[in-house]
C-alpha cells in the first residue's frame, strides 16, 4: 500500500533493538530507582531468552513487541511491576514458561498482572453484534481487577495497531473493528485521551482505508484557510484575556479524524458543518480564573444559547472537568471554547494514567482536586492519605461494576446478571422453560451444581430434563426477580394441582367409608354441590380438601345428599389413603418423627398445609392423638421405591478410625449418609454421633443397624423419633454435610 499511516511510528527500517532498549532505560532513569530498573532489565532479559527464535510477522525479533509495550507504559510513568509484566505479557501464552516460573523469578505481584492480561486475551470477542460491545467492555473491565492490567492491555493493543500494516487485510479489518468497538471506548472511559484518539484513527484507517484518505485530504485542503481564521481568533482571545489581567495559555485544537467522521455519520452533517467549527483551549491558574475567563470571552463574542456546560461543578463520569461554551465567531462560524486549570488538563489528557504521569513531578497524588478524583475513588478505592507509592498501587483495584457479573451463553452471547447470581438465575435469564426444567449446569465445560455462583467470563450451559420441576430450595439462592417470581408461580400451581390430587383421594376414601363407590358420583351431583357451597370448580373443592380447608367427610356427605334422588349405590369397602411418597408438597412426612415405609403411620390434616404423616407413636402428636376427627387412616404404598430420611444416634468408643468403619458399614448396606454430626471431643472414652441416613424402608434400616452393631466400637444405636431428635436434626443441618 502506498499510503503510510501518518500516526504510526515509522515501521521501516526495523529499529535496532539495542538502541530501543537503551532509550527505554533512559526513560526509566527519569523516574524509577536503580534497583527497580535492574528488575525491569532482568524481566527484559528473561523475555528475550523465552521468545528466542520467535519472529513477529514483520520479521523483527518477537521481544521487540513487549519492549515497545513497556516503552509506551514508561511514557505513562507506570511502576516497575507493570513494566515487568509488560515485558512478560506474552511469555506464558507463547512459550514454555508458566505463571509459577514468573512468580518464582519475579514475585507474585508481577505474575498476577501477567495472568490478568492472559485472561483478557482468552475471552475472545465472539460476536459480530455491536450491541454486545458495551457488555463486552464491562466484562473486560470487571475481569481486569487491577487497573494496570487494562493499561498493559491497551498499550499492547496500541503497539499492535501501530504495526498492523504487515498483517493480512481480512484479519486487519477484524482487529480494527474490535479496537473501535472495545478498546478505544475503554481508553476513552478511562480518560486516556491521546491513546483513545490514536486507537480510533488507526482503526478507522485500517477499517475504511478509502474514507480515511478522502477525509484526510479534505482536512488538509481546509487547513490553509483555517489557519488564517484560527490565527485571528487566537489573537483576539489572547488580547482580551491580557486586558482582563488573566494569565492563560491559549491553543487552537483540531478534532481527531475519526471523531469528525463519526459526527458526520451520527448527525448526518456535511464535512464543512463538522469541520468548520473552531476549537480553542484555554488553560488558566485556578478555578475562579476559569469563570472569569468565561465572562471575558462572552464579552468578546456572543455566546450561542444553550451551549454552555459546566463540567467543573459536575464532572463527567470519567473525571473530566472543564467549562464548555460556544460563541458566534467573527465570520459567523461557531467557536468552541474549553476552559480549565492545568490539573484538569492533565486528567483530561491522561485520565487514569495521570496518577503515574504526574506523581513525581510538582503535584502529589493527594493534591489533585477531590472532585476530579471522585470517579476514581469509587472505581479504584484509593487510599488517598497513603503517601507510600507501593501501598497506593496495591489499593488500586478495579471493581468498576461491583453489582454485576457478565457471563457467556454457549452461543457466545453475553448476559449481565446481578453479582451473586447462580446458574438457576442464568437458566431463567435464558428462557423460562430452561429455568423450570434445569437440573444442573456445565460451567466452562465442567459439571457444576445449580447453586454455583457465577463469575465474570464464565461460559455457562444449562442441563435440563423433562421431568425436572422448580424446587422451593432454589428460592434460597436465586438473585434475580425473574427467577424468583417464576419459581414462586410454578410452586403455587404445582401445589394446587398436588393438593387437588390428594383431595380426590381423601374424598374417595370418605365416600368409601360411606359405602359409596366414588365412580357413582355423577357430574350433576357436583354441579349441585358447587351451587350450594358457591364453589368455582370441582378442582377447587378437591384442592381445598387436600389443603385441609374442607373436611373430606363433609364434602362426601354433601355429595351423597345431592345424589339422594338418583339411583342405587354400590356397597364398597372403606380403605386407607395410600401414601406413595411422591405426592409433592400436599403430603409431608412429619419432621418430628421421620416416618419411613414399614412404620405404622397416621395422617393429620393441617389447615392450609395439607396432610402430615406421623408415626403412630410420634410423641409430638400424643396430646391430640385421641381426637378421631383430626385423623385419617393412611397406609404406605407396598410398591413404594424411594429413599427416605431417617435419624439415628450412635454411642461409640472413642477410637481412631471409628468414623471410617461406620461409614463403611452404612455403605455396605447400600444406604447413603446425608449428614453427620459429632459431639465435641471432650477426651472421654465414648462419643455420640448423629447420622441422617437415606433408606428405603424399615427392613433396609434394620440391615444398616445390623451392620453397625457388628462394629466392636459401637456401643449403642438408637433411631430418633422425638422432639429431641428433631432439634438435633436441625442442629445437624448446621454442621458439616458430607456431600
Ligand atoms: Mn502482545
């Protein structure tokens, strides 16, 4: 290509590596201590050796790239660890060196920075959609944690953009697009003005070479005429300020190329509409001089209404401060004026890097105007009192978006979720059906439980199953309102359906007790009943029975009364309600006695809570055991195949390895341990252990207990079925689960 990017450093001839290194070291001499420089030199030597034999596409030795990146960072006056990390930033990715090697050789701080940069490199910008740009930028910033990681990454990108001409056109376009969408806006956001403009213009040049050249030509042509006008206005402004006794530096300024282009595009303006605006910058001593200068200039040219902006009182999000105003110039063209102090100017030009750039010169970090730093304080948690540079840097941790976490879908889309969100939130964010049927997740290709908290950059894939349903326990760890409301809604519907199913069984039992075959109850009877009790539907009445809001016997009697006129009834056997253990929330196994199949059981209807199943001998119900109205005959389904919780207590001799023996005995009987807790070891000869086990039924439990009795150290075994057991059971839940 004939054209040379005007902004790019001269690519040919290849700069001499030694000369480049020598000039880099000279730069360091201006602000680093000798021992720090020695460290940076060591990192350079290490990088050079590691990249030995590798070449850049341009044919230069590879190490010229990290050296150039470190040189850019040295211009921003970054500290030694950042420069060392810049030297080493491609070593882990491209050579046999590991993070561990770097940590051992150069310390953990440097290794962490290198690791941070590699992590950013790994999350490839996967989507074409520009709409994802904002989320992607946030994800990068959120992942970087340390602001130096972003600065290294930006310097890396800047050098790559400066030397991109040698790369194949298609790849060049892709990288330029990515720079426009992601990296230039980040530089802008951090207030790194000159880097922002250079990244913009380089990307523009490589993405739209023709448009760039046309615009460049137009600007060159316009400049001649402009220079004259600019000179006249400049003189007028200077003179007026001198007359008013305001000490000021006045300069003309020009928009960068891409911003001219973007303004033409965004606002559908012609080139001259955008370009024939004259911009001036006035730098004064202090804030009051800013306002004074503004008043003076408003006397020189008439201000355009509505164009005055006070970013001194209300700084921009990136810390930028200035007064802006637009005046009617001498030739009827608008004149844009920015007025600010030297401090504000530094931050406007160098943004976040201003801290390093100016720390060693006249201004200490603590001297910077508080308002200017407000954004930094919230973003970077600056310990401003701390004069110690090292401590200062350590505290600059970026958490730009403390309330959000950004994750990928399998297709590369980025979702933003609240911090602390789990895979269940993610599943509902993808789709309600996915949420309602999720059973697990793969995070970064590894299986993970549903309650796993998501981290920035995770790639999440939800595993679903048709049979799966929302679980009330999910409500304990979902963060999003969407997940919460869907789970609640589903549970409510589910509960209603399950209650109706139970209600039907309870009603049928009552009908049989009244010597009636439930199949003989005609629809007409139901209609009559609904009219009498002003119910809405049969389903509703059944759900009411299941929930204990209506008595089954009462409804059965009402139905029979309604049927009185119609036909004869078959005599049938009244039976117990069969408990299958799969009734869901409508039937609950009481937590006081933990019934399992094989235990004689009894049912108790609690208003609004459905049917509670207790063992016959449950102490919790002893007081109202004799009131027959409250009790229902229930029986276990003989075909039942399900695991039930049971609570047992062991007293064992306090000997080494006894827990392992017990666990083996339980496993040998094919039972699972859900939870175990032990009394504090008080040094005594015996100790008590409580287990929550999963068993199928009493026979299964008997097998487990037989195995345990065979262990010599086990002195006593008790199954817990009392209030005390429940309390201990709750206690167990707080102790360590084995799972
Ligand atoms: Mn690189």
